[in-house]
């Protein structure tokens, strides 16, 4: 969970820092053009593309606990380099860094306070046991039993039964491990295409383009409220929306939530697109609806949190059979970050080309 919050700080950082680095009046010693800021806000997605192929190897070699501890190192190095030379806590991480944009007007200090989160994560993992599943896969039965007692409690009387279930699962995975050649099989290909479709629509809804540039959007919308304060309101809304989604997930059904989510996001972004259109061509009309950007984006993030935020990740676990889950999930994750990189990268060129309202309306 702290790891998810660490991810959230990475996602949210480019919003307050982007305003600082693109503002000509700053005294940071660095200045980004709009196009450079597009790369700045999207480059973290490119880093995820590199990490995805390594994830499976690291999990099997270092273990779940070890991977989390070691994964903190590049994150911490990244924040240090910037500053000085899944769904819920991820959104809390986004909100956290949005809040840091208010008291800190230097992008280096924002990076330094973001570095606190991975440090906490790494420190806490020292006291955590390794995954029983991983330990059994390495033949460490006694360590696996001790780890399971750590997670379940010493008084838990189902240790042996659960260990046996894990052993059987491991044996089945070893017997029926899918390869790339198996992807043509219908029982694998169909759910994989469904998962890829969900990942595509999640990212091309524009969520990362919006979150990574939220403060800039409010700044350019001419909002009377501080762009960082507006971003914090959006961040709080996103966290609350995730709670609502958790309550509705099994009651409303995945399909209905996806339809509702996409419909509200479409209307919200269309309204925001209309606002930017009038801001360019009829400033008086735009001034009369100055509240529209904030309201539109509040509705947008609520709608995203209800459907296209959590459901693609949830469905990824439900669609794939155990023998193909590792391979298919890796492909879906890789595709997700490609889509995220593309959407965040094309955002700034479209704004420079005066097509911001077109992009927001279309995504």
C-alpha cells in the first residue's frame, strides 16, 4: 500500500513542478518549454515500460519482499536527481504531491518531500516477512510456514492446509506454463484482447494527460482560484471517488460502471473542451462560466474512479486462467504504459497547436 502511494507521488509530481518549470518568473535555474514539459510529464510512463519486462524476473529472483525493497532504490535515486542533482493509495500519493505544490514553490523541494514516501516504504519492508508463495517455490518450507504464521497469526490453525493449497498451485503452474506461442489459443487470446481494450480506453480517456498537467490546465483556464488549490480539490475528489467505487463494484456490476464512467467522462471533457474553445475565441463567454473547468474535472475524476480507474486492473485478475496470468498480465501492463506514454506525450504538442479543446473533447 505504501508502494502504491510511492507510485502516486511519481504520477502527481509533474503537475505542480510543471507549473514552476514552465513559468518564466521562476528562479529555479531551469525552464521548460511546453513541448519539453510534455516529455517531462510523460517520461515516467516510459520508465514503466522498461520496468515491466524485469518485474517477473525480479519477483522470482529477489522475492516479493526483496523486490519492493530494491525497487525503492531507483525511485529514491530519481527523486534525488530531480530535487538535488493500486488505485486508492496511488491517488493519495497524487493528492500528497498536489498538496506539496502549495507550500513549496521550488521543484527541488517538491521532489525531496516526495522522496520521504519510498524511504518509509523501504524501512517498513525490513520488518515484513517474505511471501510464502515465493518461499515454497524455492523449497524453503520452514521459512514459508513461519511467514504464513507472521501474516495469519500464531493461533491460526489452517497453516498446513493453506501451505498445501499453495504447493498444489505451484505444481499446476509448473505443469501448465504458457508461452508466447500459446497466445493464439482462443481461451488466452480473447481475454487478452479484452484486457488490452480496457487498458487502451483507460489511458486514452486522457487520465494521465490530465493528472500530470492538472495545475497547468487550471493555470491556462484563467481560474481565479490557485491552480494548486484546484488540483488539491481534484485530488481529494479522486480519493473519495475510489471509496464509492469500492462500495459499488460488486453491487452495480463491471459493465454498468464502465458505461456510466465513460458517459460522464465524455460529457465532462466535452464541457471542458467547449470552455477552452470560448476562452480562445470569445473570452466574455468563457468568463461567465469560469466555474466550468473545476466542475468538469471534478466530475471527470469521479467518473474515472468509478469505472475506468479500478476495473481494468480488477478484470485483468479475473479474465486470465492461472497458467497464463503471468504472461498475459505482463503484456497488458506493458501495453498500458505504452498508451499512457503516448497520451501524455501528445498533450503538450496539441496545446501548442491551439488544439487543447479538441484533444480534451476527443479523449
